[in-house]
C-alpha cells in the first residue's frame, strides 16, 4: 500500500509541475482566465469533458448507485451528458459571440451592473460547493489508498488543490485536462477490463432487476424523477465553469462541436463507474463509506502498479474539476466585483487578485468539504443553489429582447428564495422545479410590468 501511495504522490507532483510550467506563459487576465481564447478541438473537448467528469461521476455517482441502484445515477452521467449536449446545440454559439470574460459579463451587457453583481453573489457559492465536492472526493480516494483517516486526507487534498490552482490558470488547466482525461480513460478501462476478465460478466448478469430501473420502478413520484433530472440539466447547462471553457475556444464552431463531442465521451466513459456501482454490492456489501466503492474495487482487481496508475488518474480528474471551480469563483469576484472598483489596475495586479481569490476560496471549500454529508449531496446543492434564476435570465437574455434589469433581478431572487424555502423550510422533494417555475413567472410578470409601465407625465410635459 505504501508503494501505491508513493505512486499517487509522484503522479500528483507531475501534475503540479505541468501546471507550474504552463503558468509561466500567463501575462494578462485573459491569459489566466480564458487561456488567451485559443483553445482548439483537442484541448477544448477534453477540458469540457473534464468540467463535470470528476468526483461526482467516479466517486459520488458510483456510491449513489451502489446504495440505490441505477435510479441513484440519473444526474450523473446521464443528466450531465445531456447538459453538455444542450450547451453545444443551443447556447455555445451565442455565448461565444458575446466575447465575454465571465458569464457575469453577459448580465452587465444585457441587463445592468446591478444584475451582474447579484448574479455573482449567487454563482460564487455554487462554484464553492463544487470545489468542496472535489476536495472531499480527493480525500476519499487518498483515504481508501492509504488507510489514513478521511478528515486528514481531505486536509491534504485541500492543500494540494489550492497550490495546484493558484499556480495555473485556464491554459494550464486545459493542458493538464488533456493529459488527465487520457489517463482517466485508460485507468477506468484497466479497471473495467480486469473486472470483466474475472467474474464481472457473472456479476453483471446477476444484478437484480430493481437495481436497473433508472426511474425507480414507478415507486418514485414523477415530480421527484423530474427533479432529479432537472437539477443537473437546467442547473448546470449554463454553469460558469462550462461557459468559461466555451468562450475560451478559438471559434464558435469549435465551441459548439467540442461540447457535442464531449457529451458523447462523457456518457461513454461515465458508464464504467455506473457499472461498478451496480455490481459493487456483490463484491463489497455493507460499505461504511459507499463513495469508496470504485477505488476499493479497483484495488481488489489491479496490482499495485496498475492501481497506482488508476488512482493517480482518478485524482488528476478531480484536480482538473476543482481547479475549474476555484478559478471561476475567483474570476467572478475579481473581474466583476474588484476590478471595476479600480479601473486603472494593471494586468499584473488583475492576475494577482485572481490568484489571491483562488487561495481564499480554496480554504472556504476545504471547510465545506469537512462538514459535508457526502460528495453527491454537495454536487446536488451546487447544481440547485441559485441556478434556476441564472438559466432563466441567460435564456431570455440571449434569445429575446423581452425584460430588463427589474425582470432579471426578480427572476434571480424568486428562484433562490423559493429553492431555499422549499428545500430547508418546507422540505419539498421538488424544490428545484418550484424554483425554476418561480423564476420564469417572476421574469415574465415583471417584464410585462416593465413593458406597460405608465409614462412619466411630468417628464413628458416638460419635453
């Protein structure tokens, strides 16, 4: 086991070295946040694939499916693969053509600086929850590989992630995503192949039918099924992490096609953790930490050297995702809140402010990771918090002229208030659907008021 831990350490150090080497090319805020808008197909596909393919797929979804069967994985990989497809098919081109630096720029361009700032306040917690999920998963993998306590390994994971992210930027993230994506696909293929060459086929054939029902055998109410799909699809389709990668591509064609291809890759690769989660109860019944099912089964079926390769690949995928979330949190705060307060700030200081933000948000994500119930819970909260209003105003803002600043603010506030009340006060199992409906209604009703607002007769008379 010490050899495995040593192999993981060497792998992580190699990733840190790649990030540090690429970071030397960073000169401007656009370099740091958007890789100079130069991503081609190779980097774009893998970095979009890596946006969501990390802890929630390999650790969270496998654990949820281990506990609940296929219905536990409606969000991942199926929901997030659909999310990437919708981004490519609908949103990628118009977003790219806006020449944004962050998603919040759209709200300033289309609505007002006030909408921009409110959106930042709602999007930053979402990115922090994503980062916390990745850090917790990182700790779970190290714990399963070393025998160390989960809290200690989460602390180690947070330290590594913060250093890795501060040194890089989107270009470093994209390049390491290419390396990490290939390594992860190879690692998962090794695990899957080892299982299937053993007694895996028998294990798959003996999966109880009830564990294969993705909609829960009709036992789950339709609105709860709809909720489980709405959160990953509508909650993440215009998430700031994904939008950042889309607008960093070289052309709008690359942006669209990269999302569509990444969607297919995501689903294909994501079926490996799904399968392992389904058969995991046969290999490791009664796990205290179901989220450890994937690394533990890999440990059973691979030798020390191959397991070190697999664990390193898994950790690298988590690193690539947490890098994105911390970078987005910092970019929203630095570019949309801090930099406008100092209009004469230099490019060097813009990059420094962004890096300081990464470190601060990394510490906050670490605290969240320590106190979370699990990776999957963190991911669901991240996708749902505030996102109903965001997807509504992005859709209306991009594709219609209906509504102004008041409509956008009403939609954002209605969505988050209804979701918080529904989730934590009323205990609704369909709180996100309610928030989405409230956001749409608030936007349309306020837009109607804005459109038919009575004229200012005093001003008209003066004219």
